[in-house]
């Protein structure tokens, strides 16, 4: 009996000794704590270069969505106005009817046509020449409208083309720092390596978050701008038909000069 009690006491002492030896290590581990692998936590723990990359990509994403909202409103407004002009002009018989309508008289196409007729008032017999000059004015107006609509769109193409590579640079830099940390700590423990790699991969993720919407939005606006320019061209053709009718009838009504 005494022998059994002695052995039990020795085991208890050994367990207490092991506990006392492992306690500092466990305390140190608890003090270090697990890495914060949330998006905000990884951003705060990242290297300053990776942080700059992430901030730049987030700013690019904000620019993309700002351009999307602003250009969407601008295109809708311009297309609605141009469609109203087109639908109104195709029902008219002469340019004089368009001048009588305050809404149509304010249209740039009507103003361009009247301006050319005023400037050519002494050469209206040359109907082909007049129509050529009117067409030239309409072509310049269409080109100006297209340039105005594409203003701010090219930045989306730039973001879509460069954001993935900027994010990749941040990832390469972060992984390089992770391997430097492995060499310094002389350990390949996944718990040591994973946070640094996760922070680095976050830069690539942000690059894709910035690039994918910008490419999609750029393609969408490219189609919408092409459709808007086609609508302007249709409206210009309708106004040209009014000019041609008046020239053929010899009933051109000129606006006020100046």
C-alpha cells in the first residue's frame, strides 16, 4: 500500500513539473495570439508597400464607380434629348416647321443647318454645294458629341489594364517579405507563413476587384456611346432631308444672322 501511494505521489509531482515547464510556453503562445485574418486586419498588418498598393487599388475602384454613375446619367440624358429631336424631326415637312418649335430650334443640328443656310444665302442655287457643307457641319457635330460622351471613359480602360498587374506587384512584394520572415525565424510552420501570404494575396484580390468592373463598365459604355452616335447620325440625316426638301422647293427660310 505504501509503495502504491509513493508511486502515485511521484506521478503527481511529475505531472506538476511538466505543467510548470509548459506553462511559460503556453503563456507566450497565448500572448502572441492568432493572426487577425480579416480584410481590415490583414491590411493593417501588411507591409507599407503592400498598403500603398491596396490604397491605390481601392481608390481606382472608387473612381470606376464614380465614372459609372456620372456617365450613366449623362448618357441617359443626352440620349433622351437626341431621341426626342429625332422623333420630332422625322415627322416635319420643312426646316421652317422645326424653327417654329422652341424645343427643336434649340437643337444643335437645327442651329448648324440654319447657320450654313445663312452663310450660303447668296449661293442657294448650288443645292449640292449647300448640302455638302451642311453634311460637313453635321459630321463635325457628331464627332464632337462622341468626344464629349467618351470623356472620362478612357480611364476605365487604363484601370482595367493596369490594376491586375499593380495587385500582382503587391502580392510579389508581400510574398517576398513572407519568405524573408521564414528565413529570419528559421521555421516553415504554416502558422508563421500563412498570415504574410494571405496579406499578399489580398493585393491581388483588390486588383481584380478594381479591374473586372472597370472592364465591364468600359465595354458597356462603348456600346452605349456607339448607339448614341448612331442616334445623332439618324437625327442629322432627318434634318438634312428637311434642308434638301426646302432647297428643292426653293422655299428655304433663313434664320437671323449672328
